[in-house]
């Protein structure tokens, strides 16, 4: 307990400052100190004990849309850097989305729904695997990693890409579908929402996405050393949190032109593309994750579970 207290005193100021930067007048974090001290510091100690100095520890962080992955991964990064003096690199699977041009071609050749970013099949898996291979290489060189701008729904220009100048001790790889598993083909036949029922009547989109999980994404997720999972109580909660997230993006960028900010209706339709895999992960991820952070209906971590594999 003394170690936890020492760590909390050391990182409290920086963590609270970061949290404040994520708040708006209408959207404030509650029980901030408890989240840091009771949940995220213990997870940080757990990560520290997994460190292997021979190669970077690759931690996957999964959770549905709007669950708080970016906030949680940022705070974990702060703690690991400030208290444990580790070199941590945080990256999102979102940064590896295929470009609008690539998705347009994919939607033309495979299925129109693949124009919408998000589902397996819309990420550049070869590029992610190349990144993991290079970062684990003995002959490490400065790496340039893509950056995706959701406000314009496209990859950023190279001059603003992430640059990794030294081999990190820890890589936190976060994303809504990180660690997701393919479903049995029979389950795909029955649509679970209006989007599948209306726009995927021949089941071609569902089969394509599922096959991506079965093949390329399975290879990718084998790169992970550990998986952390933020578990919401249900999909409806995630949808409401994602709506709040989009409103925040609108506030941050409302004076900029040519942005592709979604309306509430757009978000609801957008979330339907995520629904099948998200709901399957409610079942699968609690079995495959090393650490499960259970979220309550107020968007707070209410309990923590470490699983022994």
C-alpha cells in the first residue's frame, strides 16, 4: 500500500492536469483520484512487473467506442513514465486506417459499407505488422508512424506523422477491436440491426469483415504480449458515450472548414457497423484479457480484475 501511495503522490499533479485538459464545462470527470489510485496505479505496477528489457512489452488496450481508451492509455503512459521511468509509446489502431482513396476502392470492389472506417478490413494491417517488426528489431532506426485525422476522415500528411526516435520499453496499442475474434459463420446469417438488415442483405459485408478477423487480424493480435479490456455494461451506454465524444470533437473544431463531423443520426448509424463485434467482445474479451476494467453506467471504472492465464 505504501508503494501505491508513493506513486500516487508522485504522479497525481500530472495526471489531474491531463484529465482537466480532457474536460469540458458540461462534461467533468468524477472520482478522478480514486480512478488513478485504486485502478490505474495497480495496473501500472502490473505492467512494470511484465517488462522484458530485451524487447518492448506490447500491451493491447481494447474497449468499445467511447469507453475511454485514449484517456486511460494516456494516464497509464504518464504513470509509467513519471514513476517507473519507462520509455512508453502509445499508438492507436485508428492511426492505421486506410486512406479515403483506399477505402473508396475497397467499397467499390468488395462492399459499399467498407467506405466507412472502423471495422476489420479498413486498417492497413501490413503497415502495423511492419511497425511491430521494426520496433522489435535489434537494428532499431527512427520510425515514422501514420496519424489519422477523424475530422477529415483521412490520413494526415507525412510531416505530422508520429516519430519514434528510440526503442520503447512499453508500447500501448489501443483500439476498439484490438483482440477481437472471428465469429462462427452461422451466427453471421441473422442480422442484429437495421444496417445489416437493409445494407447487407447478401451477408457479403459481414463475411468479409469476419474473414479479416480470422486471417490478418488474428496474425496481428498474436503480436500482443498482454490485453487490457475496458468493459461497458451494454452497447446502449457505449452509443451514448460515443455521441458525447462527437459533440466534444465538434466543439474543438467548429471554426475549421471542410471537416467531416458526424450528426447524432450519423453517429447512431456509424455505431451499427461496430455493434456485432463489440457485443461479441463482451463475451470473448473477458476470457482472453489479462486485465478487465469494469465500467459503470456513469463512465467510471468500478472494479478491476486480473486474470491468470
